[in-house]
């Protein structure tokens, strides 16, 4: 059989079995789309993971914070009402910092200056806790809008 005969035979089969031909074409299209979609999702998830892990900070960085005893859970999406005497502050003392400096293999200890805001007042006069955090050296935050506060900038 020559190539011409093979092509003629193939065209006869395609025209005689139209339903089978159309279903085969649809199956190929669905398979190609599924593979493309899977690869796209994989690339997107990998990029997101790389971005999030890259935000953790430089190599050999360790962030230490004092545990708060106030029992507040301000990580949920509901506002937490402020009660007098309630504080979010849990700062490390100079004694704590010196103790950390004396740990073996600790090269440098840099305290982070964090603004402490006791509460925010709503329009109706109620007070709510307002969690605030600052940028930590070596850690980058992904911002949707605005800029991070530059803690190293001098006041005007």
C-alpha cells in the first residue's frame, strides 16, 4: 500500500464512522484541556508556596515573642471588645534580651520596636482591641495596597 492508498482508506473510515470520529475528537480536546488545567494549577500553587515561604525571612533568623497571659483570642474575624486593664502588650525585657544573647550560637539579637495601641474607639463609643504588627527585618509581607512602615526612618 502506498501513502496515497492509506490516506484514502483513512478518509473512508472517518466519513463512514462520523459519531466515533466526533467522540474521539471531543475526548482528545477534553484530555488536552484537563492536562493544561492541571499544569496551570500546579504552577500557580508552586508560585504561591514559594512566595509564602520566601516571606518567612532570611536564613538563620529566629523570631521570639513573649507569651501573653490575657487569654484573648484576637486571631478571629470578629472584633474583640476592650475591657479596662486588658492589654495586648507582651514585650521582652532587657533581662530577656541579655539571656537570649548568651545562648550558644546566637550571633546577633535585634529587638523590634512595636507600637502598642490599647484600643480603637468605634463611632458609637465602644472600645475594641486593635492588633498591630510591624515589619520584621528579613521578612517581607505581601501587600495588596499601601506600603509597610519604615521603622528605620528618622522622625521629621
